[in-house]
C-alpha cells in the first residue's frame, strides 16, 4: 500500500492559508506551517512583522521526524498518541499538533505570548484544517505526472549530476 | 509517496539511503552536497553523534529545476545503519518514493549487508510496501578497500534473484555517487508515470 498524498490547491489551499493567517493574527505567533507527515510543507504563513523564517524544508523535516519519534514513544508507553508537542526556549517556542492522520500544524511563537493562547487558537485552526486536508487527499496514481514530465526531469538530472 | 504542492507549483520526492552501519550513506550525501551548486540545494542537516555516526537521519534537499511549470525537488535522507537504531530507521521510511541500498564492500561486512537488506524488507513491510513495489537501486560502496568483496558475492546476498541494478562506488571521491542518484531518481519518475 502506498501512502495517500495531500494535494492542496485552489480554494482548499486559499482556505488553509486564511486559517493560518487568522491563527497568526489572533494568537500573536510568528510563523504557522501546515506539513504532511513526511516532512513536506503544504502551506505556510508568516506574521507581517516577523523576520524571514529559517529554512522551511529543514524545519518541516525536523518537526515531522520529531513528531514521528514522539508517536513511536507514545505507542511504547501504551498510549494511542501524544496529541501535541511543545518546546519552549528563552525567546522562542514551538507548538505542533496533529491534523488528522496525514498532516501537522506547526506554530512558532515568541515566549512573550502566553502558551495557552497559542494552544487555544492552534486547536481551533487544527479543526478547520482537518476538514480541508481530508478533502485534499488524492490517490497518488492520479497526480497527473506524464511521460513528458518524466523526460524533462530526466534531462535535468543529467544536467545537474554531470560528472 | 511524492507530494505535489500545486500552490507553490512544486513536486517533491523522498529518497532514502539505507544500508549497514559505516557503509557510506552519509558520505554519499556529503558528496552530493559538495558538488551541487548552492542555488540548487538547501542546507544539509545531520542528526549525528559526536563521532559522526548518524543518530536519527541526514537530510539534503536538492532542486532539480522546473519541469512543465513545476519545481521538482528530491529530498534525500539517510537512516542510521547501526542495528540498535531500528526504531528511528523505520520512521524515516514513511512516505518513501525510492531507496538506495548502500552495501559495504569490506570483506568482513557480507553478513551485515545481508542483515540490513532483510531489515529493509521487514521495515517496508510494516508500511505495507513490498520491496518489489518500490524503486530500489543497489550500490556497492568502498570498492577501493583491500580485498573488496566481489560484486557478484555482494549481489548474491542482498539480491539473490539479480532483480536490481547494482552500481560500484567509492563515495569518498564521488565515484558512482551521481550514477546511483540518477538511477534511483529516474526509477522514481518512471514509477510515478506508470502509476498514472
């Protein structure tokens, strides 16, 4: 069995971005990301006042790895799951929560923002995003990649990995 | 399975380097990182112990460029090879699109190669994937070691039915690294096309 993929686009993508935007505005957080469990970014939003975020790919990969390890720990302890991840440093904090079976919501915030507010608006965003991501699950066989795409990508492989 | 982000017009594929401890999985990634121009790669992340053994994974995103309006990216991962890190190894395989199995050519590593391949089968099975269903490329690394195992012997223990292509490599100087990566990438692309 191949794991299903989430393909967010069009109205669903726009709605997801709006949910992330509302979350940032209401909670006062810096960055909000919607990831799939494999560590790929599906949508993200930055607060207008926030500086450029760190590499989103790296962030997504590490959070997905962290979340996967946390779920494995939960199972070892006989728990069906640990619902959220919370890390707090001296100036920044990170909150991550599951969005259904296939996605994760990540919120990066300043520690001056109360954690309770992040969790409250985070959970509200999760419930909206859960419906959106569930509707965006596609059969990998229907992703529309054709031979023309393959041949183009193959030519680029030769160009990039020329010895 | 590959992730398409229509909004960002990106197609992402996940490729995992698997194999026994010290076979050169991280060295493969480091070579790619050194050779690919800065505008075509992201930062390389290594979650390793102080003596540079992979603890959780290494990660390197590579931008292939734009194809039919879609930015195509390969996310390269390695797993920790040491036997006792199996729990972490299993997690990295989630959503994998293609696997490079890096075998060690050192004469005393024949059994380790065989056990690692068996472990790969078992871990893929836990995700409901059979090894035949996923693009898998074999690499016999460290061909420069003294008394390197013959290629046929390595293939016989990891791929007794000679089902897969095996590439010779010396990852420390880059020999065979790109060939292997190109082979698995092409295989991944072909599979996605076939699925459509």
